[in-house]
C-alpha cells in the first residue's frame, strides 16, 4: 500500500487557528505596542525588537495560555518587561563603561513633528523613574484603566494611582522650572 506524500504538505500549508489569532493580534496591536516601547526606551529599533520578542514568546507559549482573551494583556506585560530588561542592560553598560548599544534617541521623524513643548514633555518624562514612565505610558498613551495597568505591571491599583499622581506632580514641577 502506497501512502500519498501530498497530505503532509497540505497540512503544513494550512494555517493553524492559533497562528491566525497571533497574526490578527499583530495586525491590530503591533504598532500600538511599538509606540509603547518607544515611549519607554526612546529607541525605535530596540522598541521593535522588544515587541517582536513579545510576539515570539506568545507564539511559543500559546498552548499554556488558558484564556485567549488574556493574549493582549500578556503582550503588554511582555513588552513592559522587555523594556525593563533593556533598561537594566543599559544601566550595566553605564557601570562598566562599555557601550555596545547606541544611546536612546528620539527618531528624527518624531523630533521634526514635535514642537518644543512636546520635546520638553518627552524629555521630562524620560527623566522620570522607570515605573512612573510605565504607568504614564499605559494610562495616557494606551488609555488603559488602573486595574489593567496594575495587572500589566504586577502592582496594586492604589500603587498605580499614587505613582501616576506623583509622576504628574514631578512633570508639572519640571516643566514649570523650564519656563
């Protein structure tokens, strides 16, 4: 009895439902996640790498995800954690004096579009502590409610609220000093 070799190639060419779900998430949310990473890192290429790594992690672990509705929160948390890892690496680079990565810079496109006030705000935000930048980016860029921000960052809602309040106060003071 001869077995047809066409069956495996047809099965291999047929996309799996999980691949379709990830592709749909990518089409819908990749740009938003790249912008989030860009806000946290200030470097377009690294932001894209972090988001790509998040999607690769989702693809590798999709079988362990019990609720498909949790895929987007997983991606957001993965992007924030990836940005934290990059920041830690950059911090170690400063301590050792070795500079394997370019310093974070805002893209020429965003600098050309942004006027002086916007650049001042971006500079003031970049000077905030990491968690404060994360909370503000998730709240005001992605427009997430406090409970979702808390879930993404793994902190309580009250910590989200107090961090946002302190960060906004610090921004107001910093921007007032610059006038």
